[in-house]
């Protein structure tokens, strides 16, 4: 059995996540994995679980937050609900 590095639970179905930097993490559920690895929006402080938006090397959960913090963010638009041209 492996032990989750976030909650300490020993679980026979624990899984490993390998990051781009080569680090390996062990979790017992996706909730713990997200808690440890998900980036945080630099405007509203929520965990970014979807695609998010990167502007000027900063990460945001949505275009609204990017526009609020970055001058370059004014050009950012969310694609959800938008119809392609």
C-alpha cells in the first residue's frame, strides 16, 4: 500500500503523478492531487482545475481574472459558450 502525501491515508489504489520537472507524487484521490499540484489564480486565489489562462507568465482561472490583473489580459476572451466565427 502507498501513502497519500497530502492526507496521509494508506490506500491500495493510490496512484502516482509525475510532473514535467520529473517529480513524483503519490495520492489516494484526485482531490488530494489537485490540492497539492493545481496552480492558484493570481487574482481570486481559486485552484485552477481547468485550462485557465496564462498572461505574461502569470496564471488565472479565467479571462475575467486575467483582464483584471494584466494590461495584456484585455485581449483575452473565454471560449466557453462562444460560437466559432
